[in-house]
C-alpha cells in the first residue's frame, strides 16, 4: 500500500501561503514600498500579497562566518569567491535587494503608444533611487555599468547590467499579461507584463557562466534571494550564476540572451562550441519524462547524466529530471541501494533549486511503498518487469 505521507512534500519555511484576493481599484497602481532596506515600486495587488504572508518579511538565513568574498577577477571586473567549501545544496548567500523595479510598462494603451519603454524605466529606477539611503545609493552606483554608450543613463545602465529578472517568484498576478507591442528596441522588454527585476549589493557581483555552479531563487516570504551550490564548490573557487534563459541552448542562442547585459561570455563552453554544443544537444534530447524499465534505457540515462556532469550542467532542470528518471527506474527494478544513491543526489539537487523535497528520496521503507516499486512488483509477477512503461507525474 502506498504511503501518502512519504509523497507529501516536507514543510517549506519559505512557503508564502495561498492568497485569494477580490479585484481592487488599485490592483495595477504602482506605489513605493520599503521592505527592510529594500526600496521597491510595486502594484497595489502585489503589496497586499506580501502583507498577507505570515510574519512578513521573515528573517533571511545567516551563513555563519563569511561564506564568500567579493574580489577582483582577471577579466570580468569584480566577482564572488567561496571562502569555504560548499557541498551541493549548501546556502552560499541569502540577501535582500537594494532595489526592485517593474521591468514592464503600465498596461495602458495610450502610454504604450506614446512612450519609449527605456525612457519610462529610467524614470522608474530614478524614482526608486531617490528613496534609497546614501549608503545604498553609493553601493548601487559602485556596481558595474555595461551600458555607458547606449543612451540609457547611469541609473538604468547599472540596473540593466546587474538586475535579476524574478519571473514567477515575484509577479503581479494580475490579468494584464497579454502581448502588446512596444517601441522598445530591447526584445526582452516587449510584450511582457507583471514582472520585476532586482539589484543586490553582493549577489549582483556574481558573474555569468554557461556552466554555473550555483542556483538562485527569490523567496517572497523573506523578500530575499537565496544562492545555493548546484554542485560541490571548492574554497577559493569563483561562484557563478547564469543570465541565459536555457543553458542547454547552442552557444549562438545563449549569446543573444547575454546581449542586454553587455556580456561576451568566455566560459569553457563558449570558447569551444564545436565540442560543447553537441553535448548540450544530446542532454536536451536525452531526457524523456518516462519510466525507464529496460537496462538499455537506463544505460542511455546514465550516459545523459555523465554528459551533464562532464559539461557541469548541474544547475539545469535536465540534471534533476535525469536523476528523477534513474531514481524511479531503480525503484521499479527493486534495486534499493542504487535507488537510494540517486535519491540522495536528487534530494540535494532539488534543495539547491528550491524545489519540494520528499521523504521517499532518502527513506528505504518509503521507497518500497512508492508507485514505481509497487508497479515493478506487479510487472515482475506477470513475468515482464522490463516491458511496462508509464509516464511519471511531473514534480
């Protein structure tokens, strides 16, 4: 019999809870909001969403002794370096932003017809900057500006160079999210509404790599971004994140994603795309969202995992997906030892990514009550344990 408890995620201290709100006249009206030392421009809807969170803002996590240092790099300006050894899933930093600003213009047709988005954003960033303390202003202006010659102004230049788009981790949640053409020359700002960008004192110093060693996630409950190790990181190693939408894309496509940030990537993958691109393409094609029940299929998944580790793609969704497929396959085949090995890796990978954690990943008794284990037992009784296939529920 299945153990429902084993398939219920562990309580998440960062869970903001459910928010149900009736339409309000100021849902789309933007107002200045201060959270701790963070200065923001948020809609009325989002402000109420945050105020609804129990204990908001919850405390950020402490990392004890300074876990990292900010120092100069050889050719990338400033960067973040590990001051100690991190294991997969370890917290590197938890930081509230200096500034949070809407990346999208108001959803007003007359505004969109008469105003350039970049000019609007200059005004937005400037208005938030005025609310910041003198110390925060100095910190903000000390960040790198890769937009010195495109006319966007110093404040927007710094924000555009160092901002992390928060996507689904902090959005308005209103209905005005449909496509409306704008006059912006920046394709990343066309037709996207309800999203925000955040700029940080230290996290904005983390440089880009197409093989990042960390995973970042913004949490509404603490109003902070956590940076966790996507793989083991040695003391003194530079800490990297990614600014691309998909690190499995070919080099040329990733380069397009980096244009708004003024980044010309010189990571190992970009320096040798003839070797890297085929590996990443194979990884992209190697994950099938299926339960592998034959050893040939399992071998193929093991090869995909080896490619991921070779290319250092531990921060990709493909890594967690492949681990999940192998974990499920060995549950089906009743190989407890190997299932536990992949389950532990999956646990740590999901911890790093801020995804739900389940007891079944690490508990042998819970594994034996899983659908995969039970299905494998039934198939074995029918004499065809390597033939039964079914789709895994995405989780």
